[in-house]
C-alpha cells in the first residue's frame, strides 16, 4: 500500500478535509481567541496518564500554571473536536509528550497537526517531551514509534491516506525542536522539574506592549524606579502615579512592569480598573485576574468582593509581588484589590495610577509620583513619529508642526492622535484642521479627557469646572470661590476636588490654571449641547458667537455666563435691552464694550461683573446689584462708584484699579461684608471715607500708587480682620499711627516708596505682624526703628561666634546661645533661639549666597517637608526657590514663635524671592525667628 510522500495539488482538499473532520469551517479556524490556558498537554493516555502525565500535571499545577488536559477539562456536552481546537488556540504553550504508541492514535496526530499550525502562524511555543522514545525515532518514524505509526496507517480509510504526508512532516518538525528526553524512570523527576522551570520562565517572558514610539519614557521610568527603591529596602511600598488623562501614566507603568517585573516572585498588571469595575461581575473578575496572575490558578472561585478580599489577604502575603493597579478612581477599588500593606510579603511593590489625587491621600500610599509633562523636544519628536514616521518634521511642515504641538499642550495622547490624523496630508489640510480645532476639539482626545469630567460627583462640581474653563483661568482662587459660592456651588470643596482630579491647577500665587485641552474639552461639552444655536448654550465665550447673540438680541434664559473682549481701538456698542431675556445670567465679563440704555434689563441674578474700561461716570442706580459678589471695574471712567448706593449684602470684592478719574471712595457702611478693596493706581483719589471703619470683614486693602492720598482715616486702625495693607507709592503718606497695634490680624504691611520714616513703637506689642516692607527709604536705618527695637538688634548682646560668622556681613541676636558655629549653613542649629537676624550685603552676589543659606536654614527650622515627588528636597540656589515653593508643605509646632520681616533699601529679584519664601512660611506658622531684616 502506498502513501503520499510529497506535497501536490491536493492542498486545498486536504485542508478542507481536515477542517471538516474537526467539524470546523476555515473561518472559525482563523478566529483569534483570548488565552485561557497556560499549557495544552498532548499525550497518549494509555502510555503515560497514570505515571508521567500525572506527575507532570501535579507539578505544573503546584507552580500555579493553568493546564488543559483533554481527558478532564472539556465541558460536558461539548463536541470534543472543536473544543480541543479552541483549547489549543487559547493556550500559550503546548507540551507534546511523544511515547511509543503516540503515533498509533489518529486523535493525537490531529492534535499534533493543529498545534504545529498554531506554532507556524501565531508563534505558539511548543515543547516536545520524548518519553521512553528517542527523538530520532519520532523524526524518522522508526523503531517502536515507527511501528505504531504504521499500524495507524493500515487502519485508516483510503480517503484519509493523503494525510500521512502531513503527519510525517509535522512529526519531523516537532522532533527537531528543543525538548526533553525521559529514557527511564530514574531521571523522570529531574526532567519534570526542568519542564516546570522552563514553562514558568516562558510564561513570564511575554511583556506588555508599551508604545510603538516610546519617546521620553526611559527618563520617567528611571525616576519611578528610584522612588520604588527595590534594592535598598525590604519593606512593602505603595507608590501612586498622579496626572491628568492622556499624560502617559499607563504607558510608563507598563514600561516599569516590563523592566522590573521579573525580579519578583509574582506580578500582575490590572488594567482599565475604572472601566471594568462598573461592569457586571467586574469587581470579582478583577480579583480573580489578580489571583490568576500571581498564583496561576483558577480552582479558587471568588463568590463576591468580600470573600475575594479575605482570599487575597490570606494568599498575597506569601509571595514578593509587583502589582500595578491602573486607572483607579474609587477607594472601594483599592480596598478590594490591595487593602493595605499588611496584605503583602516583604519587598512587594504596588503601583497605583490615577487621575484623582484624593485616592492617594491619607497615608494610603508611601510616595506620589506626579507625572511630568513632555518638554518641547520630546513633544515634537513624538508627534513627528506619528505624523511623518520619522523623528523630525519634514522641512515644509516644520513651522506648522510646532503650532500643532503647541495646541496639544504637549499631551502625549493628543500628539499621537493628531499626528496620526495628519499623516500624509497636505499643508493646506493641516491649516484647515488647526483652524477647526480652535472651535471643535478632536473627538478621540475629547472623549478620553471627558472621562474625568463624567466622573465628577455632582452637577455643582461640573458647573464649577465649566465656569473656570470659560471665565476664571488665571484668576485668584479665593476670588473665584467667593463668586461661585454666590451661585450656591460650595466652591471650596468643589475646586479641591477638581485639583485632585487633575482638571484644575493652583499655582504658587494662588491662581487657577487648566490645561488648554481640558479647557477646550469643557467648552466643547457646552457647545455640543446646542451646536447650531449659540444663544441656547449655558455659557458664551467664543467671540463671533457672542457678537452674534448681542447684535441680534437672541439671548435666552439658557445663558448663565458671557464674556466679550474687544480691542481698545474698536469698542463695540450694544443696547442693554439685548440682555432682557438672559434672566439667569450670573457671570458677565466685558472689555472694550459700551452699553446704552436702561440697566434694569441686566439680570438680577448677576454674581460677577468684570467690566474693563467701564465707560460711565458711575454705576447706574437702576442697575440691580444686591446679589453681586464681585465688582471689578479696572481702567474705568468712574468719578465716583455710586450716586445712589444700594445696600449690597453679598458684595465681597470691589476693584476699581487704574480708574484715573476716581476722586472718592463709596460709603462703606452699605457694603457690610466686603473682604477685598483694591483701589490701585487711582491718582486723583485724595481721601478714603471714614466709613471704612464699618468694614468688619475686610482682609485686604490695596491703595498702591494713590499719589494724591495724604492720610488714612484714623478708624482704619480699628479693622480687626485686616490681614494685608498696601500703601506703596502713596508718596504723601508720611506716618503710621501708634494705633497700628489695634489691627489684630495684620500680618503684612507694604509701604515702599512712601513718606513713612519711622516704624511706630506699638509694633512691639503687635501679636500678628509678620512683614513690613519700607523699600525706597533713603535715610539711616537706625532712624527707622524705635530705640527698644534697635536694642534688640544691638551687636553688644552677641557672643563672639555670632559676630564673626565667616559667610555673613552681620548677624546679631539678643537670646543667642554661646554655641560655636563657623558658617551660615549651621545656622539651623541655633535658629530656634535667635531673637533677630540682620543681613547687610554689599552686592547681589553676596545676598544671593547668604539668602540661599538662610532659606535652607529656615526650611530646616520650620520642619518643612517636600511632598514625595521625583524632585529633590535640597534648595540648590536662590533662582530655584520659585520652582521649589509650590512643593513646600509646612507643619507647625506648639512652641512656634512670632516672626517679623523688615525689608529696606533697594528691591531686587533675590530679596523678593527670599521675602516671598519667608512670607509663605509665615502665613502658615505663627512663626520663625522674630525679626529678619534685609538691607542691600
């Protein structure tokens, strides 16, 4: 009887016959299935089941490896052949145990054929084991193995004879692969051990896909690895990764997982937790995935989240693991997947990525890594790989590529999406796309960023975000809180949540910020609710839309906020009647705009009026203002604020800065809750109303550059809530009254370039004052201070060690101990005991050096702690202080003393930096050293 020995034209018929024999169609055979099993075992049961296979199976399972065995893993009722094929396709590794009678089974050879197909087409790993047969017998079908194969060929039908060639070929290829030989029972246990170790290694070899073009990943991975401190400590460490959506948290986490994962006894990367958690059985599925990743078993079934917590708590403590929890947005998720560090064995590392910093607060993690934005070079390179398939833009696209990168705000998600979208398009198309993006964001980027917005707790938080996106970027946080609270939005907690969710930032000057793409996302949420009718949108900010609504008088009650800024040279006039139907208008921001007509048409619900270049001589009396929280009329033409003032219980902020025609202040008795009064650069203002004493809640008064102001009303000193008084540039004010001590809350008095020549004696008794600046005074410093204060600073009270400090011109103190120190860097030792610190420098270079040492010493003395970021806590030089300030967190002690900083002489960048740094500390502490005086 003859059998085919070479390939011929029957290939298609052969494939179809085999597929029909397995009850599959070619389309079903090509399906890519999820990997359910680690290992598929192919073996001849009668040869090995009771001996070798039994021992091998047990060892693999003990190693946490999930096995498919065709004699016990098939679900009852399945047709065996399709189930086997699916099992092979959904396994990561196939182990084929060749024994003497393996080739006598058509079933085994069909398995072999299917396994080798997967090996060739998908790269599935195949490990041959030669049990009591020589590999050459399998390769050439000789010996006892060859006889069993011949027995099979003699039994099959004539229509199946052509399959012999396929089987011979697959036997030859499989026998040529690196494998294991078991020639007798004496080496069986050692071979099984080798197989288990090899399988375990192979299963752990597959890394997570990171990125096609991993630009900037390595440096961030190195920063993270340093924080993980895997070599230095055997403690359990939880590390949080925090940043806005699309900034690359998951990408960096995957790269870390790949880089250090093999150093642990087990590892697991749980992806998309936010998404999976909300699905049916999603919570239990995540716990089961964690169990499978670490222990490679599915025998333990988790019935509910509570039982899963108990199981994980009892099992994870036995292995040193690396666990990455990606995109966490609820505390319940942490509780279910990594309850506490006590769950884990020593040396374990847990990484948590999140957009919500609140998830990481309260000692839930040991360190926080704040994701760094890409720099300009990295951004351009990443964009170029997607837009041009190279590291730099094509020559003709260089400038416009820079524009796209600038629009993207260096956000990796946007760079990749926009780069791919613009690939192989003409310059004219690029220009068109950029113009469109100014109005309508890319949908893929928009939807990704919108996840954070959708996850906000309630409508008030969403309203706060939308208000900031449209109107308040760059404004003082406290001012915005007042305005939004006027709308009933509970803004203190609302803004805190937005900051924690990476939707809003607050800089070191307390200004609100927002990534440009987040701003555009917020505005698009508003636009898409009424894409064709802007008058039906809740907020109007786009110049053309606002002009259209105001010109056509189409405003509706849907409008809650409106901003229109016109260039100075092209002011626009509108009728107040255009606002008649905007009954719910809360926020109104105008610049270069004139309104004619009756102001009764302006909404009675208005909370914020910001009108730069206000054109009228006073605010009209028929303009209802009782609900307004903030009035900001900078660069106005107002001569007085109101002719007929209304009692304004809600008003907290009044700002008429640069109103060059203003001659008098309003009657403050009608503004009982005013907290912030700003009248900067009002050169014709000659007096302040005595009614200012009625401001029982005011915290800031700014009269800077009111050059016609001769004096302050005496009852201004009765303001017990006033925190900051600014008189700089008031050239005609020449004294501060002894009543200064009555200002119980005053911490900051800035009076640069005034006529003030002496600090009042009552300063000694003030319990709150923290900073007095008299820069611009040209007299002798000794004349400024009363004798008692000057005596505090007398060098006669010092030990020789202080008087001869080698790095400082003069350092004096009343209560300094006699301890010896030889340079200013050791000042932190005695700083808590210092009564005063006096610094006189002859140059900015010397001041720079001394100021750096002072700030370092103050940092130590006040127990400052830097938040756990990838930056260092050392302050290397004065210029770096600006960057460092935003990361300083101050903790106080019960025994803190009062501080006072004097600044005199010439203002400079260095003195300003030092002043701001010390003031920042003084705002949180009752104190530092009592007196710090700077001269240059």
